[in-house]
């Protein structure tokens, strides 16, 4: 089942590498707790100035310097925000706290952390439920095909003969049921028109 989940995860994430966990702000980029001058609200973001990520722990720019905030919430999309440096205060966020905050954010947003080798991939719990449901449906279908006499997946003639000998009633019963339903449907159509 783990193989199926890994396969489905890779299918849903075609073209996405291990940076999916960190989002638009790479793992090695410093993040800050951003407070705003006229508000009690705060955000977690990385600063982008003059085409480069800001790496200093205490950035020192002029008040009129334009900075772009790349919000550090990889489980939801938020557009970057450009503002003047005087409108914000940036306090560095420790890297260990960032990692714990991001993992908790994914969990709170309905994700499960799927660990494959050295990578951690966030997968939406709903997607996992759908994958489990698909796996169950596939398993039931294979079981039903074996019981109803579908011998297309059996490899040799002896297996086919053995299956037909053990389940003739089920096999012919399913054919009879199909013919009965078809007859009833035709009778309904004939009466209707």
C-alpha cells in the first residue's frame, strides 16, 4: 500500500522537487517575523531586495528602501507584497523554529507528512483518503473478478479450469442476472414507447 501511496504522491506532484515542503522561500534563506508599524498583526516572511534574498540577521536599510516580502506559508498561496522598509520591523526567526512552525502549519491545514528516504513531502489528507479509497476499490475489483470467474488474469489453463469448477453457480448466476436486467430494461422501453 505504501508503494501505491508513493506512486500517487509522485503522480500528483509531477515536476515538483523536494523544495515543495519549503514553498517559495528556500530552506537556506533567512526568514523574519514581520510586524507592521500601524498594526498588531505579524507575518513570517523572507525579504527580497535588489534581486537578492536578504541574509543578515538584522537588516539595516534606509526607510525609503523598497523591500518585497515573500510570505513563508507554503501550505497556502499568498502573493508577495512590496513595501517601504519604514513600514515594517523585521526580527530574525531561528531556523529550528521555522522548521517546527512550517510542519505545524501543514498539520493544521490538513496535511500529513509523508517521509520518503531523506525527504519530507506534505500530502493533503483528503488526497490520501482518496488514494486509500482507490486502492480499496482496486483490491475489491480484483477479488470480485476472481470470484465471478473472470479468468483473464490467470496464467495457465489449469488455474482457469479449477476456478470454473469451483464457482460455476457464481459465474452463470452473474450471466443470468445480466440477461434478466437487460430483459427488464427492454420490456420497460417497449412499454414506454
